[in-house]
């Protein structure tokens, strides 16, 4: 059984090659549909690039600028903690006391105070798509 939080938003990341300054900068999109972490990842990979990856404080601020709910999935999961594109996570923004791995919490979410929490992956919450690899791959040939 899945737990559905009373939140309706998730966030995806999209690459805009020619409409941002600089070209290829990541943009984040809020999606109004609570899903499990895996379903959110599938949605983002189908319609964007992936769940949001925040690799520095500025990107974390940009994610938060489109967030209008208390908590939303980001592309971080435990194996050890890695981004959903399987890259390692050098930037972290864990809320104090997190990750606490309480009862098998293996996926990460961000809340409105910019802090990250580990949660059970089958919870249904909002999420952020991401397109970092698309941006890097497409801007490399420009």
C-alpha cells in the first residue's frame, strides 16, 4: 500500500538550448500529479530528461523557485546516495537529522525550507524533472 501525502506537485528538469542565458541552462518544471519516486522518474524520463538534480546551492534555489508545495521528489536515491542518472552526489543539502533511514527510506525529497529528507520510495508526492545530461550532450556540439 502506498501512502499519499496531501501534496499535488512534482518537479521535472528541462534543458533549454537556445532560450536561456547561457544556452543549455537547466530549467525546472512543476508537475501537478503526486507519484511514487519510481513513477515520477519514469514520467520525467518520458516527457523531460530525469528527476531534478541539484549540484550546487544556486540550482537548489532555482528548484525552490518553482516549488509550491511542502515537499517534492528529487532525483536522489540510496545505493549509496546517487542521482537517478547514476552520477555521484557531491552537493548535499540534508535537513538536520537526515538522512535517518527510518524504516527503509531510500529516496530523497526536498521541502520548502530547502532541506532534503529521505523517504520511502513508494510514497506518492510531487516531483521535479531534470535534463542535465541532455543539456551537456546537446551543448557540447554547439
